[in-house]
C-alpha cells in the first residue's frame, strides 16, 4: 500500500473501484521499451506481490491485499496495466493468476507474462500451458541455495526451462550472487535483481547491527550496490523493489526520486518491476507516467 488518500481504507464491492476508473479507460501512448529475447516489453513491468498478499509489512495488510485482489480484480488490473502502456506482467503462479490471465486474454489482452517459480513448485507444466515469454527461478529460494552451496540446482532449473524452448532467468537479492552466476557462465537469458538485499542471514544482520531486527531489513545503500553489479552484466536485468516495498512512497518527491534513480542506474536494456495496489488510488497510471518521464532512453 503506497498512497494515502482522504477517507481512509475501504474495500470496493466490485471491479477496481477506488484505484481504477469504473469505465474502461482510453489507451495511453506506449511506454519506453526494451528487448527480451525476440520480444519487446515496456521498461515498466507490472508486479504481483500485492496480488499474493506479499506486503513486507503487517498481517492485516497482507490479508487485505489477498482479499482485495479477487480473480475479477486481478483480471482488471492486467487489462488496466495494458491500457496504461505496460506490456509485461511478472508474477508467481497460482490458480488466481492462471484464471485472471485466461480471463484477460479472453477479453483480448496481449499482455506478456514472465513467471517466477522454482524447482520446489510442481507446476511447470501448468505454467507452460499459459505461454510465458520467460520463466525465472525464485530469488529467495535461489539465495538460500547459494548460502548452502547448492546453487547448481538453480542452474539446472535454467537448463530445464531452456529444454522447453522458453527464455530462462534467475532472480536474486544479493549482488554477489549475480556476479557469481555471470562469472560461472550460466546460460541465463535474463536476471531479476532486487534493489535490496533481503537474503541476509540472521547471523549477518547481527554482525552488522549488533542485534537482530524485527521484520525485514531495508538498507539505504543496497540499491547502489545492486545497480553497480547490474551495470557489469550485459544481459537484461529486471530490477524489482525499486520502491523498497512501498517505503519510498510517503510523498511524491520520494516516489519520483526512486523512479529517477532506478532508470538512471540500470542499463538501457533493463526494465523495472513494480507491484501496484489499486485499492486507494490509480497507482498503475501514476507509475506509468513516472516510467514515461524517467525511463526514456537517451538518443
């Protein structure tokens, strides 16, 4: 949840009533775009953490997100993103995502889907049935594999996805893991790269802070560390958590600064993934405008 509006929080009865126009909104001009394999995608990719209730905040907010994003509202979210110029959607796999993608496509959507799973998810066949343009290994799982010396399992996942003729990538929260994959010559077509290193162990956090933290640790300098490594990688990187899971959205100045930093520091062939929660305001249109403002490639 990012914006604060007058009147407080209300759950809409149907559609995306508070954050999205009730009537279909007219299409907006295309967003700046990059290539992903033989596909062209917008430099702003719609994320899906709010759909799954991943709030990095409180239990109540997570529950509200999950309940708010019904299949109908998730379908409307995909369609609204597309009308706003966003041409790619990144998400986990779930029955809700499956049904929403199918419903959006039945309504004419051409939204391109990037899926995030791992070998722990027994759903690859279901994912492939939905025709994703790319499949990425889940970042949290991959980071745990690196920590335990089992990263080759994530590498094998990339090979397995390639065997199905689909672009394959790996997500990570740790710039050192990104560097290690590149140094080892993994066959990844892309990477998903978190601006904040959420993969630190309890022992590492205590070593840094002198004590453990309550909740998730977001450090101010982490985006600098990750973007420095992103610029060392030729392959496309899809940067996520550029808004620190909503922590950089307390006012418009912070929000604009976060978008400006992200697009300035990632490479011209990279894109940003942003999850948008439409219960309170039209974050889709707001973020699309910021991507148009800051995501233009130099000519």
